[in-house]
């Protein structure tokens, strides 16, 4: 059976890290934060309030894809956070040697902006949120995944996700 990767996606401030940690604990899977894969140049741009381009994101996405593949080749299923804003970005992640599924944490710009402005210690300024919403392409019907509204607690989001997914295979229920 092919290893799977559940990508917890959404704009900055949607709660990807929190939900991914809870899912990793529940499913006993290794997890990774997409921010850890950014080249220094990307972090510098975002810190300066400059949105990343598609070209900036490609090496970052390749690093994430390769991390998933390394784990999958040893038979290990994983969970990773990644904004995955565009389908083309998700297409890169689907190139991994794994069964890649997506959990889109969706929320209103107002809700997420409130979260970002109260967050400290992160290089992503709230001024870039609009550019993320402008780039966001929700999951298409032919993409394996699930969209969950972030109005609920992280624990409830995890409960909904696990109820909708086959925990053994991480196949999304539509």
C-alpha cells in the first residue's frame, strides 16, 4: 500500500500548524512545517512585506515534495502544512511518491486577519494576507481533499477531518 501525505492547506493564519500537530498526534505520523522549507530569500521577502512569486515558491514546493517522497519511499505516511494556494502548487506536491490528499482550512478574511494581527513571532506580516486570498484557488472537484471552515476549534476540525477521512489511507470522503 502506498504511503499517504495529508497536506493541511490554507492562507496564513488559518490554523494549519495547530491542526497538523493534532492530526499527526492522532494518526501517529511524522509532520513538517512548510515554513521550514523556505529558502532564506523567501523569508526575507515576506518579512519585508513583499509577496512571493510563483518562481519564488517553486524551490520551496520541490523541497516539500522531496520530503514527502523520502518518507513515502520508506513506507511512512506523513502530514505537512503548506499554503498550497494554487492548483499548480498542489500539482507539484502531487508529484511526490505518495498518495497526496489536502485538508483546506477555510475562513473569512476578517477572521483570519484577526488571528494574524494577534500572532507574534512569525515572519509573515498580516499585510500579505490580501495577496494570499487573491492567489487562493479552492480545491477543485477532481482534487482529493476536504474543505473545513475554521470557525470551530482545532479539536473539532480534527474530529470532522478524521470522521471524513479513512484514517488508514487518508482518502478524502466527498
